[in-house]
C-alpha cells in the first residue's frame, strides 16, 4: 500500500457541495461532469495506481472508493478527503472477478482494524515476500490491523500475488547489475512519478524490495 497525499479538491466539487448544502447526499445522482473532474483529480494524485493493491488503473477499470463507506458516513459522501480510486470498475453488483480491493471491502469498515492509504506511515505496516505475498510487518501496534486489511481487501489472491511477484522479480533482475550507490539512486528515482504522471504498478512491493539493500 502506498501513501496517498491528498491535493485540494476540484473547484467543481466545491461548487457542487455548496449547492448540495442542507440536502441529503445521493451518490447515484452525482453530476456526471463533476464526477469526471473528481476522477481525473484522484487518478492524478495517485499516479494511476490503485489505492489498495497498487495495480495500474485508468478511468475505465476503476471506481471511486469511499474510504469510510457512504452507507455509514453519509455526511462524507462527497467529501474529497474521503474519496480515493480503487481498481475494478463501477458496477458494484457485478464487479470484475475475482473481487478484491474496494469492491471486496464493500461496506465494511473498522477505524482500528483498517490501514488507510491516507496514513503517511501505511507502507511501513506491510512487508512482501519474493513470491509476491503481502504480509503484516513486525509492528505490534498495527499487526492486527494490517492482517485484517489484507484479508478484507483480498490482497493475497492468486491474481495479485502473481502480478506482485513479476514486479519484484523485475526489480531484482535490475539490481543484480548495480552497485549500492546505483541501487540507492534508482530507489530514489523510483519514488517519483514518470513523465506521464504515473507510478510503477505495485510501487509498495518494489519499494520494499529496494529497501532490503540499504
């Protein structure tokens, strides 16, 4: 999981919320043009990777995720600070199979047992094996939360584990030919988005792999 630094909300969303004031929020009636602005803003700040698993996403294969479910936190339905982008499309009734990340989480939420990608320290709560498995890091304060988050988001399904392993193997192949200084330089560059404003898929797993060399 990669930390998401929230940018200011789109001006169109601010205006929409101003007009919505004192009315019951209804996500199904969300203005399409404003929703499109929100999509673009979220994808940009996340560097086109899923807020939970880190897979590459674009508008056509993702959905706007309410970190705190709108069914329980209606007042946060259109709050930009509660909105992130998760992989798999918008059809909540028939999501892409196998289901994982936002659609798998559904309406579940527990403040103490969910690791938030909006927490600057979230990458430190997980570790990765060479086979592509994501595990809870040895952090006694967040061990239960990390394990629960992995289970509730189905982050260790075969599909994601294979994709993570492929990303990790590619990173290991690169570092085999580099000295320590070059690995450090590469790891630093890897923290940034590319020229197209995108992070490398499975950023957190590869970043953890690089970290093992320091």
